[in-house]
């Protein structure tokens, strides 16, 4: 009861605007110069967020803007507008994506206000959230989880490992409908991508 | 056209047919079983024309009919048909007896043939010994009771008595045979360890124990009412319900768990008998009578069906047995276990409901401290039924539902299963009263009300449930239509290992939670139920030792001598019946 | 002397390396009797934060024996790579413990090269380790509350975890310290302390239903335990007292111990350590600072007290590249402790005991070549 009352007394903690994060955020070139990027995220002067691990090796030639890294939503599904159930699957993470993904449920972010929920089985899931680099034994698990999901379904690649393999390995062999770069992506960029994927505001 | 059948001739013909079955067994097992089935049918016919004990006769006849039909289809050993038809004959004589001597003769015949049947199968005599030892204890108590009755009336004929002592003696004699706590080894041990054949198991469990109920009921009708006995019977019965169901829940032996379930059912029947004896209110008495009869019908037939199910299964342990399911077995077993679990719209549902209603009505109408007894019993019965539901769900799952599909077997089980909702409808015929509740859509006479002189208490309508269930399903189906069906593998956390759970595992929660009651030993091979019967066996070791000494002196430990004893006993029976 | 764990082919102890492997007593392996079967939890199940599977020998409900099956083993190549690239990979072995990993790795490299970092770098590293500890301890307690479906505290704790992440982001630019430490450089700028009401967290201890789940669950008494698991069992083991590079003693560090060794004691230790860490942070100043790393050859060990216990790296450096690298992650020891403390419990106890160790599969199952 104590917890309940105190919870009420603290008021609403959910935020509309989130504080800026420097790393990871959209990078822009602020100086001329040669950069030795460990993941080839810089090719012909173009910065590719899908390859960037935000290691700061390119600093100060490239510098962070503080703007949340933009996710690519290739396909959204209007039928998930009111409720969007996610099943996360870790195919070989460092734990960072797992934790940032968990934090979209924190009171500051509160995913449920957008009708986003987690489920404990892919059989009830609308979207599969894939995190990490591909590891041999998880390949079959990933395929089983995908097969177990009902149609329509979305695949969300979360974090640079799942998108391009990052610095540690190869990405999982699955086509992503939503691609969220970042190492790890911030809860803000995850939340924005999810809301867009469910055709929300 | 009114068909007049002379009851006496029908009785003679029925008995002669069963004796023929016994004789035929020396020549052909199948012929013997077929004739036994014919005799059972004749007995049902005879029962329909009987008065007060109609339910006992018809139900016993049905049990025999189903089990001998099953035997005719599946059993080929001549020794088995001999002992089987002998057991049936013994019970038949008991039920038809007109005096104490005939009754005892039938009783003894039944005990001996059943003993031989348990012992000959697999040549393991220990369970048989125990069975026989308790059989003799029961007989001694019966003889004592009957002698007391004889002293009072000066005749062996069933005659109204003024003393309650014969009732006390005989009642305990009968409860020994019913395998009620603490005599449950009688029931459980031979079935589980002797591994009697399915048809004999069903006769032992459904029909032989019913003979005990019949005996108590008969003696009650002769003796004056004694509230003390009523209270004692209610308590012993309710205790048996709770513990029978609990041990059934934790037992992993397929027939063992059914045997424990029989103890539970017999406990419930005993509770019904006790409440009949406890109450002086004629309205309530009529309702108690109703619940007793419905329970007798529900238990005997469902249990017969369930024991026959075990005939389609290879192995004895619920966790390791192998079998295939068929449409008939699936539906049949589900209906039978639904009835055993006390679910509507089966006859078991009516039975459990009416028993609980009886107990709770008595707890408010019986005055003084005695009123607490039915209240306590009601609570125990309620808890027991909960365990029973769990045990039965496990039984259906592991003998049928979770098994691979194959073949078309078990039509007999389906037939008995379908009887469960049909009998729920027939229970209207036994009800002392019928009513309607138009406001709920239950029209005239479709409601079985429970009530006592102080007022009405509750009501139930099997017909309503039976009609409304398919209608609601149909409405749902019509409203939602046939949906797209997608078949996927069960989600086994992505491991591809097809997660499984054993029957033992399903019951282990109770084993762990009640480890002090059940004396669960971690990691032990035996189930806690085994531990329990060993404790009981220690208590009654005296009986067993007595029985060994007794049987050595009496029958010289040799099968041929038992056979000679039985033939002699048989000749005596024939003489007694015909002279 | 105490055993810390296997580091390469040696055994690391509090007194240094000895010929390995470490000598552990062999656990008794449970055997299944009649009715027992093996029940698989994982690899991908709702209650697990990471992918891992447990093969549980059970009679139903009971847990007789548990084996852990690895599913997400990552193979990371470091041999022959320049220090910079290895650092990027080390940072990403276990991001929730990124500061611990990076600082242990950099300490090992500095020891190999015979360099002592300046005072400012040491202070910054202490600040990072303690912020990481606070975040992780909050997370462990949050996972425990979540396992009990104790929802208001669950979300209050998630709130605090997010607050700590924000404080770290403001101090060091990244929510998980990635890029905050570099070869010969510490980049954190200023220290922003999260506001945490420790009294509010203590309220968890007044909930009987919750603590019943933890008390007596997963008792650890092994003398080779590490981190909060060891301290909960009454052993005063802490790398912060034993390692000379980080001068914790100057910051009023006090060790917290409990005696019972169960999941509840582990939670108590973590709860108290949040307060201890906040105290340490009060006296720490964080400034960016660079220093020179010479191009030498050598071999060195670096050890820190990660939120879940000793974490150590051993490196061999040659011409600015890594010749050899060995890792001792705390989760590897904690998994052993967890598996040994699980038999004789029931299924319901599983998540509470599991979460109480603060294990990360990512670092336990990584294979480095």
C-alpha cells in the first residue's frame, strides 16, 4: 500500500520530450580530414548510421548533433494501430540492446501509452524484435520464433549488430521491416520507430 | 400390452444361466462370457421389476453386462472365465438372497472366486492373501451381526429388528469389504499389485463394493434408526473421500489411482448412507435417498468404464505407459472422467451436487453438536472432489488425450461414456420431487429441487445444462463462423525439443506441498501412495499374519485345496439355493 | 588467499596468478529416478532477458539438478589487432558492464606497458565503476521485483535505472560509457549524480510476500564465490580492497557483508552498496585527461570489482597490438554458483535465484581468440 500511495504522490513521470543524448545521435561532418572507421560507416563522405557503432574514432571530424538517430520504417502495419505486441529475441547481444529495449517500459518513456506491449510467446506477437549478431545455435531458434508468429507480422532489427553486424560479427539472416540503428539505440529512437511501425502518431 | 413376467421364474432362469456360464468355462472361455452377459441382461430385466432395491439390481446387472462383454471380446483364458463367472454368481446370490444364510453363502462364494482370480493371474499370491484375510474379517463381523439378529427374531429370514447392534456389526463388516479407510488395502492392493484383469477390476471395484453398500442399506431398512451410527458413517465416509481422492491424485499407478478413486466414491456413498441414517426429517431423508441412489449409479458405471479403459493401455505406470487414442476412447474417457469429477451434465455432477446439498441441509436442520458433523463432512467432500477432478484430468490426459492417434478401439467405453449424460436425465426418475423455474428458462418439472421440512434449499437442472450447452456452442459457432486455422508447432522456447511433462510430474506439486501428510521421499522410486499403504499394512500386519496362519491351517497353502474348497462351497450354495 | 577464477590457463587468486586451472570441489550431480524428466527452460522465453537455456532435472515442480546450455556464444577475434580495435570490441563484450570491462582491459594494458595513469583518470574510473554499480544493482533489484510481479516497485526501479543512465550520459556522453575511455585518455566531463531515494528502496524489505520468495532461496556458502554473492555469505571479498591501481581506500569505501548467503542477502548487499557507491561518488571529481602510452612490449593483468564481482583481463601487448588476451568475467563464476545453489528448490524459486546473481550471458559465453 505504501508503494501504491507513494507512486501516486510522485505524480506523472512520463515525458513528452526526452533529454538529448550525444552518443549515439545523428553525426555530421564538422571538419575536413581523413577518418579510419573500424566498421566502414564512412564511404565517400557519406555517413551510414546502419554501420556506425558510435565508437568516437572519427571525433572531432564528425561530431554528434544530439538528434535522435533516425530509424528506417520500410513497412508499417495499420492493424497494429491500437495494440502492438512485441516478442524480443536475442540472437547474440552484448546485453545493451536488451537493456535499452527494456527501458522503453520505464515510466519516463512508458511504451504502453502508445499501445505497445511485450508478450512471452511469439505465437501472440505482432512483431519480432531481433537483437545481436548471428550466433550459430540461435539461427534455428530465430527461424522457429518467426514461423510461430501469426500473419500479419513485422520484423524489427534493433541495434547495429542486428542491422549490419557492427564490429563483432555478421547480422542475422532475416529481412527487417523496421531498422533501428545505434549501439545501442536509445529508448527514444526505439520508441519513435515502434510508433511509426504501428502507423501511430 | 402389459407384459406379465413371473419374477420367480425369471430369478431361477437368471441364476441357472450364470451357473451355465460357470460350467461352460471348463469348455470355452468365450462361450462362458457370452452366457454371463446374457445372464446379466436377464438380471437387469429382473431388477426393473423389483421394488425397493431396483437401482442396485439394474446397476449391478449393467456392470456385469459391460465387463463380461469386454471379456468376451478380449479374454481367452478358461481359468479366468471360471473365476469371473463364479464371482458374478456369488454377488448375484448375495443380492437375491432372502435370508442371512443365503446372503452369507453368496458373500463367501464371491470372496473366494475373486481371491482365486486375483491369485491365479501372474501367480502372485500375496495380494490375494490380503484380500482373503480381510474377506474373512468381514465375514466374521457379518456372522456376528447375523447371529445377533437371529437371536432376536429366531429366524434367518430378513425380518424387522428392534436392536441396532446387528446393524453396527454388519455395517463394519461391509465397510471392510468396501475398502473404506482404514481398510483400503483390501481394495487397492489386489487391484494394483495383483494386477487383476480390467473386467475383474471393474467387477471388484464397482460391483463387489456395491454389494457391501447393498448390505448396509438392507440392514438399515431392517433396524431402527441410530443417529450415532449415521454420524460415524458420515465422518468415516468423508474422511475416505478426502484421503481416497488425495491418494488417487498422487498415485502414478494407472489402476491404483482408480482403486483409490473407488475408495473416495465408496466414502461418498457411505456418507450418503450416514446422512440417510442421521436425519429424521422425512423430506430430507427422501432427498438423501436420492443422492445415495444417484451416487451408486454414477460411481458403479463410470468406474466400470474407466477400468475397461485400462484394458486398451500397455503398462501400468501412468508416466511410462504406451497407448493410442481413438475417437471412441477420447470421447468415452472424457465423459467418464467428467462424471467422476462431478461435472454437469453428467450423472456424476448430479451425484456430487445432491450429496453436498444433503450434507449442508443436514448441518442446518440437525440440532445440536451433531449438526457439525455433516458440515465438517461437506467441507471434506468438497475438498476431495477437487482432488478427484485433478486426478481424473490426469487420467484422461495420459490414457488418451495426449497420446498419438491410431485405430478405432473402445466402442464399449464410448457406449458407457455416453450413458453418463443419459443417466443424468434418468436421475429425474429417482428424484423425490421436480419443479420448474420459468424465470430462468427451466420449464415445468425440469428442475430437481433440494429441500427439507424447513424449506427449499437449492436446485439443479441437468436437462437445462444438456440443452443449453450445445445451443450456446452453436450460437458461438454461427456468430463467429469457421475461422482460418493455422497449424504451428507448439512453442517450445525455440529449442525444438518438444517439451513434455510426465503424469508423475503433474501430481508432484501436491506431493511436495503435503510432504508431511504424504511422507514423500525425494527421489524415491516408489510413489508416496506406496509409502502410505506400507504404513497401513504395518497397522494391519496382525490381520495378514492371521490370514496366513488361517489359510495354511485351513487350506494347506496349495491351489488344489483352494479349488476343492471352492467346489465344496459351490455345492453347498447350490443346495441352499434350491432347497 | 582466495580463488578468483580461471584466467587463461592459470588460476587467478587474490595473491596473483598460480598454475591453473583453479581447484573447485566437484558438485554432486543429481540422478533422476522413476517419474523424473528433464524440463527445458529457454533458450528464448519471456522471463529471460538474454538467450540461455536451462536443462532442469525434475520430478515435477522440484529441481533436482540444473545444467546451463549455451545458445548465444559469440566468437570475437582480437589476436594481432591494434589496441584501438580491440578496445572497441572489449567495450561491447558486455555493455551493461562496459565501464568495468574497459577499465579492467585498459589497466591490464597500462600494467603491460608499465604506465600508471594520472590521478584524474583514476578518479574518473572510480566514478564510472560506481555509477555502473548503482545502475546494475538497481536493475537486479528491479528484476527481482518484476519476478514477483511486484509492479509499482518494478516501475519505480526502472525509473531510477533510466535516471542513472541519463546521469551517465550527461557525464560521459554515452549511456553505457561506450567511448568514454580511450587508450591514454579519459573523456568523462563532470559528474552528474542521479537522485535516488534509498529509503524508498528499503521499503521493499517490509513486504513479507516479496522477501519470502528470496529468503532461504539459493544459499551460497562456497569460499570461491565472488562479488555480492560472496559478501552475502559473509566473505569480505572485494577487488576494491585488493587492487592497488584504483585507490578506493582514499574514498572512504566500506565493505558491506551479510551472513545467510541466500538470494535475500544478495539483494541486501546490493541495496546497501547503492548507498556506499553514492557516498564514494560524493567525494569524486571527474575531469577529462590524456596521458602518454609508450610503444612497449609486455604482459599485464587488470582487475576491477564489477557490479557482480571480480572481472579481470590478462593481455600480452606487442608493438601496439594484442598478442594474447584472456578474460575472467564475473558471470562465469556466478553461473557456477547459481547452478550449485539451485537443487532442492522448486520451479517458483528459479527466477528469484537467477536474477539475484546479476549474471550476464553475453560476457559469460563469449569466446575470444
